[in-house]
C-alpha cells in the first residue's frame, strides 16, 4: 500500500488544482534487500548475494563509464547532454554543458507499478517540497545557476520562516559545503526568489530549504529540511563586448 496526500498546486492559477505527494512507508538499504532475498528463499548465502550485487553495481558503473548503456528487465540506462552549443562547430565544454546519465524503469518495474495499491491520507503539515528551480537570467529550469543572479524556487510550504538560525536557502556544493543566500527577494509558501551567491563556476550545486513554516499559520518548533535532488551547474554571467 502506497499512501499519498493532496496539496494546492502552486504552479497554476486555479485554486482547485492540487498536486499529489507520495509517502512511502519503507525504504530498503542494500543489506535489507539481501535480508528480503534470503527470506523469500534462495540457494545463495548472504555472502554470495552481497558479492553478486556488488559485482552488478561495479559492472554497470564500468559500462556507463566507458560510454555504454545497459538494458535489463529491471532498468535501462542512457545518456543525454544539456546546455546550448554555439553552432555546429562547437564542442562539449564542461563549464557550459553537462552529460547526464538517465535511468528508466524496465519491464519488471512497469509490471510492479501496475500492482501498487494507492491509499489517500490527510496530512496537517506536509513536508516542504521543491518542485522546480528556475534561473531567471538564463531562463533555464532545473539546469543552470547564474552566480549573482536571481533564482526562483517553486514548491510547497517552502517559505523561510522562524527564528532558528539554521533557517534559510542554501546552495550545497560537491564538497558538502553549504552557502547561504543572503538576499531574499520573494518569500512565499509556493515561491521563494533569492540572489544566488558567487559560487564556484562549473561546479554542481543542490538547493536546500530549511524552514519552520507551517501551512496552519503557526511556526513549527523544529525546522524542516528539503533538498532538490537535481544538481544545478553554476555559471557566470557573460558580458558581450560592444
């Protein structure tokens, strides 16, 4: 059984438009997956199962690292390139472009999806959720981050509120260092606009929201945290010469 709840959709103007948030009850680690394999019955030992899974992970990573794709009943992989090219003679540039590894569900996951039973629940104070991040200077969504430019974060219950010093909008770098956005332009439950700090050009950053905001109108005692899972490439604004 998979639970879900409905919340107002901040991306449309209609007041009766709602979006669904799912609430999985269980999350399995690799060790817990192996436990379940053994419970379901197999001739393999725990050591055998761990060795097979580790070998599969390493082999898939090897194939992808060498430019190959994997097509399995469980999932398939692919590649995509994001970023604009300056004409047909331009080449891939890591500061302007990004190579993405894509993963799609295979036939086994599609069959399992059809078997999932959904159960609607009501939540008084849903977790904050980031739906998309728009870089205003480049006009791109969920891709780029212009240092020193406005960034529009859209979501649910993401208004920065409360007196906890940890509350705010942060940009998390590849080394885990968090940089706070010092200038907040718009601060609403469905949209927060900030000025991006002068981050490292070409590096990937995750957007993190920490807030004590509650849809019920009261300030939560403990802060809630949400991190947008899609990394954004930091770019610097280019100035054209006259």
